[in-house]
């Protein structure tokens, strides 16, 4: 029991640490550099982004986080065999399902996808071999009806974001610029433009 508690709290701390690193990396200038590299590597290089250094940092952080999660999983399993460590279902199909259902390109996506996956697994587990077919049907329906996943739907419909990463330009009204005595409230604007 003490071992399970230790693994649980270590896993929870690891999730919080990984999400914090991802969030703050994307909110800093590294996030803008990554957006520029994603859009066009030559254009990013032309405005001063060091593509090699930026990619190296991201690969370094990703390898560290992946290695930490793998170490935690191997501690939990007690016995590692090739079938358990490299299972197609556990490490490929379910992970893709979680990301597609939750929403690709959003930090909330994997969290929402994981919650939905575990709820569906609990409801469908008693159905035997139909379980995987029903998961596939749910994935197809959500992909066709919500191409950006559940997190994308929540962000578009309700403007709900747990981790706001987009940068927005706020334009000040022309009247406020012409009247020097009148001050505009911070955040009050007539136009919003998303940059990323």
C-alpha cells in the first residue's frame, strides 16, 4: 500500500511538473520560436530564430519527460517483458485515441481525453471483445463531429481554456487616441486578433 501511494504521488508530481514545463516553455519566447519553426523553418531562421538550438532544447525536455514517465511505469509494473513494455494497444492505439478525442494541439486535450478514455473503459469493459470496437466507433464519431476534439469544441463554443497559450493583440479605439484626457480601461478594445 505504501508503494502504491508513493507511485501515485510521484506520478501526480511528474504530471504537474511536465505540464508546468510545457506551459512556461510555450509562454516564453521559446513558444513563439516554436510557432515560427512550425509555420516555416526558413522564415523563422530569417527573423533570428536559432532552429537547431530551439529544436535541441525541445528534444532534450521531451526525452527527459518521456524517460521519467517510462521509469515510473517500470517501477509500477514490477516485471517488464517485451509484450508489456512495447504493447501496441497500451502505447500506440490508446495514446492516439486519448489525443484525438481530447484535442490535438491543446494542452487540455490529453487531460480531457484521458478522463473520457477511463470513463469509457469502465462502461465498456464488461462487453468483452466489443469494447475495442466501441472505442473505435466513439473515436470515429468524435473525429467526424468535432475535428479539433473535445477541448477544441469547448474553446470555440464557450471560450474555455485551462491553459491559455494564444497571444492576442488588442487594438485601442480611435476615439481614445484622439482624446488625451480620456483613458481607456485596460483590456477594453474593439478588435482582437489571434497571433498563433
